[in-house]
C-alpha cells in the first residue's frame, strides 16, 4: 500500500510540475519521457494504415508476365502491362495487368538479389499468378528441366503452332536422365547438363523432344525494344548455340485465353 501511495504521490508531483511549464517545456518533457512509446505507436499505426490500404485497394491479376534478365536500360518499355490491358480489354480499375521486368537471376548466381528474384518468381508461379515467363536460354532451360513449362501442343491453337513452327523451343525429356543411384554413387559424378551440345530448335536431334517455349523472333514487339539485345551483342552461348529470349507458359497458369491474346499482342 505504501509503495502505491508513493507512486501516486510521484505522479501528482510530476503532473504539478508540467502544469507550471510553458508549452515548449511540456513538449520537451513529453519527448524526453515518452519518445520510445511514441515511436512504437507511430510504427503500429503506420503498419495498420498500410495494411488496411493494401487490403482495400488490392486488385487481382488479370495477366502477369515475368521477364527474366531483360536489359531495361535499352528498352523502350513505357507500360507494356497497360498496353496489353487496352489490347485485351482488361478493366484496370478492377484488375491488374503487368509485364514485370524486375527479375534478374542466374542459375549460378548466389547474390542476394538473384536469390530473392528466384524465390519471388517461384512463389508467384506456384500461386498461379504468372501466366508467361520470358528468359534467356540458360535460365529457361534450367526451369524446363524441372518441368515448369506446359507442352505447347496442348495449349496453343493450330494457327499459332503453325505460326511459330520455326521458332519453337524444345527440351529433351531424356537428355538429362543421366543416371540413377545404381549408376552414380555421388552427385559429383552426375554429368553437368550445361555442357551438353543441344540445338533446342531441332527436335530431330532429341530422343524425347517437348515444345515448351517460343524463341522470340527479331520482329517481336519486345525484341524490337532492345531488352534482350545484349545476348547477341555479347555473343552469349549456351549448350553450343547462341542464347535467345524464350517464352514459356508455366504449368500452373490457368488464364489460357488471355495468354493466347498476349501471344497475338506480341506481334502487333
């Protein structure tokens, strides 16, 4: 009881002191004793405001394309997502349409940015958000080996298959089945598929060819922007052939009609 009386007396004493202070003095007193509490309150309120704002304004994606390792320093991209939305009749007041060129990653890069880009892309693919992925051959083939992409024969109408017949990208379902635990005792003994010489445009050279991508031709809308010019300028090679920009559709993608519209949009 005595401790409570002592505390009450101290509070009354402090209250009396602040009554006699000027406004500036009161503010200084408050800041000295309560600045940590103030920071905590501001942080909590800011988080709540941000959360409520995102919840209220959040819109679902009507289309999402992930462009990996696109060199946007040389691109004329002025809003491809909005341009496609207008082409496809997507209501941007209700839905989002995005051509995201922020992904920078490599199969052999362990930098923080590359790792975070990889994680972000995989999460979005698994969530069914990503409709289309465009990447250079090395990255694309890495994902193709892991069976990320749809067999285009089951997806595209005959007209588009014929249109892109000379630009189809094949992966060999048998080329990377290099052995099993009975043949190779350690992971170090497994051959590196990156060293194989494979023409991904030539299905006749493969045992089990599967068309999982489209090598974007020079007249393609995005190739004309210059965002993958560095592949040719730097003479980038992969598996014995020049690296290209390749488009694929993840197995998790479900907005098929919109994806087909995007393929036509690329040629406009």
